[in-house]
């Protein structure tokens, strides 16, 4: 079991941790968004070809990807705006 990180002793350490956390969040949001976009592209053929319950399954999955894209996109926008001068 890893030891917890000690509390930052200076304001600069606190800012450094905050920046590190923001960078990690941005990287994860970007990876999630890219993966969801790629998966949407791959599902285009399924939407075009499937009918009935198979099509419904694809559409439901697309809704879940839409949620991931919205959440990740908003988080990434916020982080990018925070880094802009």
C-alpha cells in the first residue's frame, strides 16, 4: 500500500500539484474524447447496415459515447481556457 502524499508545505508546491492534476485531467479527457470519436466513426457502417434490435443497440451505444464526448470536451475546453494567457 502506497503512503499518501504529504500536504504541500508551500504555496508553490500547492500550485505545482494543481497544475499537475489539471494536466493529468486534460490528458485523460483528450484520450477519452479521441477514443469516443474513433468509435463513432467505426459505428457509422453499423448504423448504415443494421436494422431492428441490432440498430437499436448501436444507437444506445452512440448515446453513451455522446455523453463521454460532451463531458470530456467540456473538461478539456475548461483546462485549455485556463492555460491560455
